[in-house]
């Protein structure tokens, strides 16, 4: 029996432009990442605004195992089955995190003949979306500590800071850390944490947003701490939301690959 990797590597890939055409996506609405991956410009939402919504099937699970629960396999297999019986179907899945890719799980593009391809590209850097999420998340974290270091103009109570840094890797040593060491030029010493990037609030906002203006508003409402009088401190207060939005300008565009 062939392994998932062998199946993926033996698959005959179709040009992503042809896949997009079959899905009703225009060439000018694509930003190509090679021959087999692309991003879809959000202008497609305006073009299809009057088209009735399709039916949605949500695949979810509980009780995770080291190898996952099989959500992606079921989602892709179901989409393939619907296409096989003549229905129009498109599967939407989340980009994998690199952490589990290098652990026992070994990737998150599905399995067997129910996979998204090119599997190696999707499991690694893909089109850079998770890197953008991490950059936006960590920019906000850096601006919190920069505000503390520059005489704390927002009167932030360091003990109430709830915004963590992110890394797209399973690194247990970063779960609980102390930052700001090194004397006066090393920042404000305090306890901190790293989360895996895909578990960040920035990733949650990315999943919900409808465009740049919307994501800018959502970023501005992120609460990161309280001041010493008990008032909430937001990303807008730190003037971070605009810069975070710029980092996410391409990540908000959905990716198109082959099942």
C-alpha cells in the first residue's frame, strides 16, 4: 500500500489556471504561485455578489489524537464524492501548521487519495499566510513592550498583559518564559508566553474577516492588557492595527490548490 507521500508525489497535477476556470474563477482574479497554487483576489466577491449562496457542509470533530481526527480527510473525500456523482463542490480547509508537520502527525493535507496537493508545499511555507499571521501577532507584542520601555505612556499594568507571542512550531520551552532581561536597554522584565501561531487571535480574525477594512477594525478592537485604573488597552490604543493590517494584505486572499 502506498504511503500518503507516495500518493501525493505520483499525482498528475493540473495547472491551477484550469482548475480555477472549472470553478468559475477568472484568470485576472488569480495571483499565481507557480503552476499549481494561486491566491484568489477578493474582487471576486463583488462580481458574484448577486449569485445565490451554495449549501454549506461543516466537518468538525472532538477528542484529538496524536494523528489528528480525520477532519481534512473527510472534507476532501466528501468533496470528491460529490463531484463524482455530478454535483458542484469545493472543499475549504485551513492551512496546516508546521509544528505537527515535523512531529508524529507528519502533515495536515488529508491522507490516502483524499489529499490536497502539492502536499509538500502546502505543509511547509505554502503562500506565506501563517508567516504573515505570526508577523502581525508579534508586531503587536513588540509594540506592547516598546510602549512599556518608552516610559509607559498608556499606564499599562504589566501584570495584566494577556497578548502572547507566536511561533509556528511545537516548542515547549517557549510556553512560559521571562523577557526583558539585559539591563536598562533590555526592556521591561516580565513573564510572557508563546502560543503556536495558528492558535492566535490574529488567525481567528483572519478566518472571520471579509476584507481589509473589516480586518483593520477587528485588529483595532483586540484587547491586550489593562491600565492601572482598570481600563482596557487595545491594539488601537497602541497604534498597531494599521501596521498589522498591512502585514495581512495578501494573507486575507484565499488560496486555491488541487484536491
